[in-house]
């Protein structure tokens, strides 16, 4: 059997919604015949202090630069997040495909994510993995 491709992805998320982020990382890790390496910074392993805007922007730039794909948790909080906008801009700079992931039960999604995403997928492992395989560089 040939070796599986390891997809490197950045998962854009707000730390206030850390539970969604954790559920998504666990879903991806539990998917059979699918290898995903997460390059994003979880709340449990933050960038060392002191954190400045320039330092955080540089860290996000590096984390997105090395990826095959960017996943954005498309809850309505993303519509009001300057950091989500910055992550979208960095992904565009490196021509990284963006997949919008609609959180479980969410009815509306932010226009900024809909516009930037190659595809919007529902909170379903098969849909998310299929989109990653389809768009990842």
C-alpha cells in the first residue's frame, strides 16, 4: 500500500470558541486513511509572551505559509474578527486554498468567509476531508 499523503493545514479559530476547534482537530485525527498535521496555535500552546501585533502576525504568516490548506471555522464571530481577516489575507498572499467549515447547528455564515472560501462545508467529517483532499495543494 502506498504511503498516505500528510495534509498540513492551518485551522483559523477564535480562542473563545476553543471547543469547536478541539472537536474539529479530533475529528480529523480520527479519520481512517487520512493524515492531517495542524499548524495552527491552540489556546493550550500559545505564542510566547510578550505578544505584540507584529509578532502574532509574523507567527500566523509562517504557520499559513507552510500549509496545503486553510480551514476557517465559520461561526458568526468570524465576521467581527480582525484576525480572521488577517489570516484570510495571508492565505491569499500565499495562494492557499480556504475551506469554510460551518459549525454544528450554525444557520448563518460570515460573508467574509463565504467570499474567501473555495468551498463551504457543513460540520461533517466526510465533507471536510473530501474538501481538504480536493483543494489542498
